[in-house]
C-alpha cells in the first residue's frame, strides 16, 4: 500500500509499447486487463518485458507510461533476466509489490512537468525522477480518482 509519507528513494518511468506489446489497445483496456485483472494474480506480480528491463533499487516507485500518459503505479520488488527469451519472446520479469499496484485517471506529461519542471515529455526512454517530489506526486495520484488499488490507499 502506498502512503504519502513513504520514503521513496527512486522514481522511474517505464514506457510500455502500444503497438508491439498491446496491439493498439486503449488506456482503459490496458489498465483493466493488465494491472487490475492479470498482474495481481501472477506469482510475484511479475510484469514481463521483451528486451529491456529496468535498473532500479528495490522499493523504487515505477510509473507505467502508455500512450503518452502515466496509467499505473507500483513499487519495484526485484527482477529476473532470462538467459534467453521464453516461448512468447519475453526476456525477463520485473517483480512488483502486489499491494502497491494502482490505476487511476491517466496523468499527462503537463501534469508531470508541474511536479518535475525539467521533465521534457514522454518517450521510450526510462526516466529517473527526483524522489524528493514524491509527496506532490502522491497528492496528484489521490486527485486522479483511483479506479483500482490492490489494497486501499
């Protein structure tokens, strides 16, 4: 469960590929099918990736970016890089703290820029954001009408 006074040491943005991974699905479909229905039922709430994982420390906050919006959030709990891609082409898994997964009304890049003024905009780059702004992000997340949280925030 996320709280405003959590000591978040690292905040990362992870870009999700709309065309190759999610075949053009709209934000709400990805939020519902992946973050609400699928991930909480996987062992270690494992988010599978094809080529590149994420270098982050345990407990980092991951903001999931899809279609130029932040659509979900979860705490990072570890990862596994596979020695070779599996049958479906996945190269590894990011483990998430299941009780930290949440979806909400999508966050725009302009809203992120209000918190982190140096933020340039979304791309396929994995951003590292200053964790000292976490309380402002938490306040924004609370205003975004949380649609699902594995445990109530």
